[in-house]
């Protein structure tokens, strides 16, 4: 079993806010019935958006690792993304 908190992003600018919101919600599980389960050592913040987003590095707090996973449901092709990032 794993513990996840899912957030849907409307735009890239929402990522930091939604990530922190998910961390806050995941921390609350320490207080509930799941506090004794093995899944307490790693918790996942899953964000979903149309395009790709950067992921946050793992964060460790009080013996718990918070890992960020991003799911892009309609990403641009790699060639289009590379053109977007290349300076002209």
C-alpha cells in the first residue's frame, strides 16, 4: 500500500501551491488510523496536467520521504518541447 495525494493543475503557475497543499494534507495522516502502517515512510504527491511539468526533489521530514510524481495527460511531442526551450 502507498499513500498518495492527487492534485489537478489548470496551469504551470499552480504547481508550487498545489504541491504545498498536498504536502499539508499528507502530513495530517500522522494523526489518523494510518499512522502505524508501513506506508508512512514514503508518501507521494501526484500532480496531473495537460503538459509536462518539472518535479520537485524528494523532501524528508521526521523520517518520512515525500516524493513528487507528475502525470502529463496530453504532452507536446519532444521535438515541440525542445523548440520551446531553445533560445533563439
